[in-house]
C-alpha cells in the first residue's frame, strides 16, 4: 500500500505470491486499526518549509496548531535549535498574510525561519523502502504520477465533478469506484477512468500514511544541508539514491536542501552523515531527530 494505496487485495496478493484471503484479512486490519491510512492529496504548490522555536512547554500546542491548518502538509516535533518543523502551502496571494499575521500569532511561537521550496526532489508517495523486490513492485502495476512541481501553474482545470472525486479520495483514499460513482453521479467505469486520469495528470496523489516504525524504521531524522550552488544537483542526485530518504526538497535560503530520512536505528544516522555519497558535497549539516509526527501527507496523526 505504500507503493500504491489503491491497489486491490488481489493485486497485492499476486505481487507477494500470497493467499488473497490472508492479504485481505491483514490489510483490512491495518486500515481498521489506523496503522495505515490512505488519503488523496491534491498538490497546490508554492510551499514554504517553516522552522519554529517555541516557548518552553508549548511546542506540542504549537505543532498541533500548525497541523490543524488546512494549508500544512506536515508538522513535526523535533530536537535541535528549533522545536517544530512544518511545510505550508503559501501561494503568492496568501503568503504575506500567513508570514506576517497568521504564523506570528500561533500559540507558543517565539521565532521562526522560513524557506521557499524551489524543487521537490522526493515526496512521500515516491518513497520505496527496501521491503519489496523490484519484481514484486513491478507486479503491482502501480500508476506512476508525474513529480510534484514546486508551483502549480498552468495546470489543467478540474471540473466540479473531479473536485468532488478528489475530496472523496482525500477523506478515504481507498473509496471504491462504485462509491465514487454514486457520490458524483457517474457510472463505476467512468469513476475509474476519472480517478486514473487524475492520478496520471498529477491532480491527486494517493498516499499511504503509515508510521515508519511499523515498517521497521525506528528513527526519523531531518537533515538541513548546505552545499555550493554548483553542487546542489549532484548532492540531490546522490541523496535520493538512498532508500532511507522519504522526503527531500531544494530550498531558497541558507540551507540548499532539506531531507527527511527513516532509518532502522539511531546508529544509522551516524553512518548516513559520515559516509553517505552525498556527504562529500556538503559544506555544513544540521540534523534533528523527529520526536513526533503530528501531521504527515496532509493527515493529522497525533
């Protein structure tokens, strides 16, 4: 489901060469108890990565306030010089209001730094942890959407019916085509065609929201990487070769790249920052441990 949140139990069973009844039972249980949540995320572009320092004892309140906003993609409590990190969708017409009025009045905020996203290098829907073989991944036959651009300019205009489908997928990414058809007043085959078209066009991204610890990755960290401008592309290319990188983006500001990594152990952090191929390009590195994910992939989880 991490690779394709809408894959049928039959498709997953065939990919894993496992009994369909067993896959159905286990998959349904994972969804029912909230271990996995599947959601459709409509990209809106013009993102800012925000780092917030909070008054003592208020960081959880601040993170929850950030997570409650509809325009945040993720909100984390972290260690280090700042207490919270969030990604906020801030188009030009709302950016000043958010930065000058909304953000400073969030409870607990003492100071903040913001960095516009210039380019996404990897987003969570592209993360492929080393849990399935390439053959197993290929057998899923997942739809491959285009990369999310940093700005949503000149994109196809969606119809009210498409927006209703996207909203339904946001609420339940595994909503059946029959349910979608009834909701928007089209046939099941039409609903299927529209969902597949929306996914291929990058109008909606299906994401399985799952705690990385459930996949065997007990440690999540964020890296803030400085590198010479001429080395940004080389650093990014080397960085996304790692299966541990869940999210990475090129930024405007003092740090050229931010990345979130899921690792099997804290010891793995040392190995990553000292011997990973991308580290030879870095001139400075700031690291922080993710204490708690309050919101991820647009879904509040804590």
